[in-house]
C-alpha cells in the first residue's frame, strides 16, 4: 500500500508542479498583456493630444502672409499680402514689420497695422495705411521671394478665442499676453 501512496504523492506533486508552471506562464502572459495595453493606451493618448492640438491650430494655420508688390488702389506699391483662407474671421489682428533694408539696399519702411476683425479673404498692408485693404480675387500681386527682411510678425485671436503669433520666419505659435512681436 505504501507503494500506491508514494505513487499518489508523486503524481500529486507532479500535477501541482504542472499547475504551478501553467500559473506562472499565465501570470507572465498577463503582465505582457497589461504592458501592451498600457503601451497602446499611451499611443492612443498621444494621438488624441496631437488631434486636439491640430484642431486648435486649424483656423490659425490658415492665416498666412508674404511680401508682395503690385498696384493697389491704383498706386504701385510694396507691402504684405495676408490671406485668411479659413471659414471664419480672426480678431484683434496686429501686423508689424520693422523698418530695414532690402536685398539691394533700398529702405524698407515700417508697417504697423491693426484690424479688430478680419473676415476670410485677401488683404494688403503697407506703410501708407494703418488698416488693411481688401484685395479682390482678380487682382494679381507679385510675391517678393527671398527677402526675409521684408517679413512681418502677426498676432491675432482665432474664432475660438485663442491667441496666436506667426513670426517673421513663418512659425505659428500660441501667443502669450506678454509677447510683443
């Protein structure tokens, strides 16, 4: 009888060992599953944050400007064309370009212009006026490429009330109340 008891103990111990082996494998698999779930949660969280940031920038990214020359209001002049290609107006727009020199040494006058509201469309800014001039679609203004000294900085508030600054180098950044550019 001792033989059968010893054999039963051996079989029981072996079954326990096999069960412990499967419990250990299940625990390891569970840990890996939890790590993968956390990685996926972090990945999705990052995507959500990027999507929210892109949505916040949606309108602001559609406000762009560049130096131009052309005949505006019947006068040949140099200035800045600003296009709000979004579907909504921007508010408290402040455009500023420091005085400087062009690539050929010509003086570039300062431009300081403001608009309380700027609906979607094309606008021309120059040193001659403090306010933007609406530019009709058919009017062709010639861009002035390669002269970064002629670029302004622009601050405005989008239709959702967020403040933005687009710098002379074209970077779009959220504006803070103490930005002076």
